[in-house]
């Protein structure tokens, strides 16, 4: 993917040579419609939040190299992320040609956590010698300007209380005992498009099982029409409570993979778990 190269190049010319000052805001770069908040640390990691052409991304660069992926849909990496006193939990990331860079599948919630500052832990399973886990502990400077500008440039809210609901979801992105009565079934985008893609969606689950307030948190390729196809399909999707009661009024998250070979998008990929 060219995305990783483009983003790291955009960040690279403005990065400080030493560790980020823990008392300062993140650095901010704006150029030709690109807004990037970034911070670099003396352990080699770089964090960035960027908005370009309406697409919001959060990256972690400088990680141990991820295994080479067979194709776009397998180019995923699970990192364990935790902030301040919270335990670490699994979060999904996309990898590109530069396998030391990972892009968050839920970038806006992650950026909102990062903007608060304080301790951030990143655990790379098997990332150290002899297959041991590698743990990074970062002292993030709070960012009430740089990250705010990156979020605002893409019309993403600076605060969303529903972010806290994501950690309580099961591996399939749904609350416990909640399942799909009718799964989202998006059509493959028509016209010139890509042979594969994906979209990560958050929605508000309603007591009657309907979905509302759906947001495409990230999609790739950004101009493939995959997010629009998913949003169209949520109108007929329904959730159910296996205990027979109403569906809890809460946020859900799911990833939809598109593959032109068989023409059958799938949902329910693991995004995050405790």
C-alpha cells in the first residue's frame, strides 16, 4: 500500500531529532489540505493523527516489523493498547508496505484517548527476542491543540462518551448475549473499483434491534466506495437479544471485508476484546 509511505513521508520532514518534550503539545504540520499531529519518542516510536481529504487516520510507526501479509484483507495486526490506569486490550490495525507502521481501525476513539495525555502502553505480542512480548510505555504530552485540529479537520468530535462502551464489547464487536438476526449484506461497489477492501463501522444499537447513528471509522481504499456500501446496508440489518429481552442501547463495532473473487462481503471480524 502507498498509504503508509505517503503518511510517514508527510510526517518525516517536521519531526524533532530528540524525544518529544513531555510538557509540550504535540507537533502540528499543515500543508496542502493535510493536517497532522505527531509526537516522536526516544524509544523509536512515532505517533501520528492525520486528516487528509476527509479521511482520518492514526498511526504508530517504529514497531517491530509485522509478518508479510498474503493480501489486503490479511494485512492486519493486533496490538494491545492501554491508557493511564486502564488495562491493555486488543485493538486492530492495518499494515502496509512498510510493515513497521500500523494504522488504527478505530482511529478517532484512539486519538481521543491520546489527546488526554498520560501513560500509554503498547504491547506487541511476540515482538521481542525469543518470541517474548514487547511492551512500550510512553508518557504522552496532552494535546488540546494539535490533535484537536486534526480531528476537527475531518469533522470528528473531540469528546465522545460512547468511546468507553467499546471496551465492554465481545470479540465480534457486539455486547454479550447479542447477535445478528439479520447481518448487514452490502453490495459490492459498482463501477471502477478495487478487487478488495474493507470498512470499519460503529453504530448505535436500538432496543428493537435496528442500527442508527452509524459512522465509518475507517475504510480502505478510501475512494473504493466500501464505506458507502456498508452504510446503505445497515438499514435492513437487525440485532437480537438471545435472552429474549430488548437490545441494550449501546455502541457496537464491526468490520466488513470485501473480496471481488467471491463477491460476498463478510462481517464480524475481531476488532477489540478485553
